[in-house]
C-alpha cells in the first residue's frame, strides 16, 4: 500500500512539473519590454557577451550595447554558477526570470544556471 501511494504521488508531482514546463510563456526578445514585472521566458539570439570592469556579465540580445533589445545579466556574485558565458554568443537561447527595466531596457537577472538554456 505504501509503495502504491508513493508511486501515485510521484506520478502527480512529475505530471504537474511537465504541465508547468509545457505551459511556460515564452516571448521574443524584441517584445520583452511589454512584459516588465512578469516572470517569463525570453527567447532570442545573443548578439554579444561582455564583462564589465566590476565583473558583471551582460548577454545582449538582438544587438550589441546600446542597441540591444534585451539583456540577461549575471552579477559577479553569481558568476560561479555559469561556466564560460561567452559560449552563448551567437546562439539562440532562452533566459527565464522576472523581466525588469534598467535604464529603459528590459533585462532578467540570472542567478542560477537553470535560468539559461539553448532554444529548441
């Protein structure tokens, strides 16, 4: 009985997780500005990866700074979670998190590697 209950709960949890993944809202980087304040997934091509003097990494989508349409930001304190951010340059990726505005441009702050993946 206990094994059956455990298996049943596992099916419920896994089923809920896969539904959440399938229902994930994805927006193109060019429209991220319309989703400020929302937690979503932003998809686009990383045009340029740059690192500031203080160690903050910027993944600029849609163009190089200051002409980017969207930026995924990795602060120095979270950099250890992301191995070789330059690998994303020129690739279509998805950044997940809360879209915020910084100096009029939309961005997501990345804290965990799971927030960034290759687009399918």
